[in-house]
C-alpha cells in the first residue's frame, strides 16, 4: 500500500486502486474481495442485484405502478406475510374489481376506506393464537400481524357505490365506473 491506496490486479489483467484510511493490517479481509464478488455477480446476472434491492420482480412491478401506494420494506425477511397480501386488480367496461386473499380472516377483521383523494385502503389484522400452558407447539407456520394496502383509484369511479363482499377467504371489492366519462386526451404539438 502506498499513499494512493491499495492497488489490486484481478485475474483478467485489470488494475484497480482502492482508497482507504484504515491501515491494511487492521482490515480482516481485503476490501477488493467483496467488491470483486459484487462486480462478478453483476456481470453474471446483471438484474440480480437490482432484484435484491427492490425485493424481486413482483415487488418491482408494484414499485413502478403509479396506482399502487406502498410504503414497503424491500427485505422479505422483515416484512410480515400479511403485509404483502396478494391483491388482483382488474378493469372491466363497468367497474374496477379488486380481489384479496385473506385466508382465515372474518369480514369484521378487515377495514376498507376511501378518502377524498380517491385512495382505496385495505387493512386488517390476524391476531396471534394464544398459547395455553398445557399445550406444546411443534410447528408454527401461519403468520399473524397487520396488513395495509393502498391503491389510487382513477377519476372515473363512483366511490359512493362501492360493493364489498367476502367468501371463502377472498375479499372482493367492486368499484363501479361513472358511465360516459372517458379519460381526457390532450394533443401535444411537436416542434
């Protein structure tokens, strides 16, 4: 090491210099090993690092969807299973239809609100089962906790006529459209 930093030549003949203010004898492993590992992984599978940072293909789609209003943590390990409740949203000629998988929940345990900005909010909570002293649990896989999902509704919906039902753990929300209202299209002159 000299005053310029650590010089490293990789197996492909490239040379890199890493600046450091820490004496090399205090570093438990050379920093270039970690950096070259990341570079190698990015070369082999360029999207793998992006998927990891954004939480995978499913989460990335939500990230770029302007109608999904999520405040999410990209690490799946820290997110509750209910926090990532799966919801389908389809549009028909007459309505927007949302379907959410909420197995084991009753309709009374689910809340739905729409505010003046036409943001549809679905939330709820599955309570943790109480443990009796006489019981011995061998496995606990079902998750408990809260969930919250928000969606920005388009302008052409009748919020006052929303219909909500729940059957076999599937919540269905039907948001009717206002008849005859078409999205406004503006022409832009090209110069």
